[in-house]
C-alpha cells in the first residue's frame, strides 16, 4: 500500500512560487499555526504574514508569506499569498533596510493611524523575512 502524500501549491499574483509533494505542511493561520497531514478535513483558512514550512522526507522548505488564504481539500494544499519567498531567495540586506525604514516611519511625530498601521505591517513582514532567511544560514 502506498503512503499518502499532499500536493502543495503556493501561488502569488506574479507566479506559482512552489509546487511539490509533501508529507506535512504548516501554515500561519490567523487563529495560530495550522499543521496539515494527508487526509486533513477540507477547510479554507485565512493566513497572516508568517512562515510556511513544507516537509518532505527529512527536508524542510521554509517560506516567508505576507498573508492570503489556504484551501485544503483532497490531499491538496493550495496557498494563495500576496508574496511568498523561499528562504534562499530572501535578500536579507534588503529586508533589514525595509525594517529600518518602517521603524523610522513609526518614530515620526504626528503619524496618522493609516500610515502607522502600514509601517507596523512592514515591520512584521521584514522581521518574518529575516527569520526565514536565517533558517538557511544555520
């Protein structure tokens, strides 16, 4: 009897970022991390900015995403995200610069609530990108 696997597809507006089979997937849902194994119950989950982990055999792929949603059904995990970067594709220096720009924006006097919310989101995205990028340097 063959072992069940998941088909994983990660799609952004620009491209299909990832398409492979996997044993296990972890996604950053708004309610907390959601682990998906074969035969998971069908569901649609809103994603927040965070790390996606895709495990096949002993190898784990790490991705930084900036929100979206995931559809899980019939041993298929389809992630639709605004952005998705594999750990090895992340430009750490660019992420550090984005983090500093957003932190500087927050420190400005009289910042309006909309600008503040955007800067806080930019800080979170940059921090996630740096955390995910660090996974490959270990």
